C-alpha cells in the first residue's frame, strides 16, 4: 500500500494554486469548522484544509490518524461521484467522515464530538447515520476480528 499512498501525494500541475483558491473561497460551514480544529484546538490533533490527494481535494485531513472530514452541501445528496471518491480515498488508507453543512452550522458540538470519537478510536465501524467510511485496511481488520 505504500506505493498507493505515494501516488495519493503526487501533486498535479496547478494543485497548489487551486488549493489556495479553495481556502480563500471557503463556505461558512468550512470556516466555522476550521476555527474549531485549526492550531491543534481539537485535543491536540493537527488538521490541514483543502489538501490535494491524488485527483481530489479533501476539505480537512488529520494525517496523524489518516482521517478525512468532508463537508457537503445539498448538491452532494446521493452523489455517485462522492461514492467513487470515498472508495478511492479508503483504498489509499484514509477513513472518510462526512457532514452536511447544516450540521456544522447547527450542531457543531455534536460534530466535534463525533470527529473526536473517531480520532480517539471510540468509533471505528462504518456508519450510515454518521456517514463514516473507514479505510479498507481497517474494514478488513474488523472482519478478521469478527
């Protein structure tokens, strides 16, 4: 899997400038979550935002825990592109947690608690309600334990 991870970190031409643009044109929900997780404010975990990974840009990433947090607007409802994207990120060893923008704006404390639960290992199984998809390696590990 090391080569897969290397491929995920290969920068495409123009990716850095696009990432900068995404950070400058963030949504209100992205701004509000960033305030909560930047500078290790969430129990010391370091997050970065709008990071290029392979063909995608991820909203937030905690590299230490291989966790990606994505914020979705209504255009993402039942999106096949998001399923493909999540599957690719999972195959690279990243777990993906998705929230609706509305959840960030109205239930920020619950969102932060969910993120913290994942970071601290209290939540690890796939969950449709929480819109969590663990990395494939983690899924295989859980199947072996069962």
